[in-house]
């Protein structure tokens, strides 16, 4: 059984939400949330990071898997924030599925 401390996801999500609600000039998160392409820019990044994660797995490169999965999770968090989905929403859905 794994008890990984995933509180960092909450911390990162809180920062993303803060950037959404209180934009900071020069912030990468703000550049995604306010991009002229709208949600499509964020989805492009999610797709890009998903592909890079898949390729890292295919290459069996553990360091790259960790790095790219972290990028993917980050961009998924930005996507959730942009669409008004909370980590609590995701947590509740995951709890339903674990049985």
C-alpha cells in the first residue's frame, strides 16, 4: 500500500487558483489561462505533455517518466482550474471508483 504525500498537488492547485483570481504579470499560469486561444492552448499543452509522457514510458526512462508525468499533472491542474473543476471533485470521483 502506498501512502505518497500528494499534498503538493493541493499546494500547486492553490497557486494556480490564486493566479487565476489574482493575475500576475509574467506568470506562466496566467499566460495559459489568458491565452488568445483560450482553453485550446491549455488543451494543447495537456496533449503535448501526455505524448511526452507516453514516449518516456515507451523508452523505459524512469527519470523522464517522472519529469513528464509531473508536467502532465501540472497542465491537468491548470485545465481543471480553467474549467471550474476542483481537486475535491476529482477526489470524490476517485473515491467512488476504488470499490
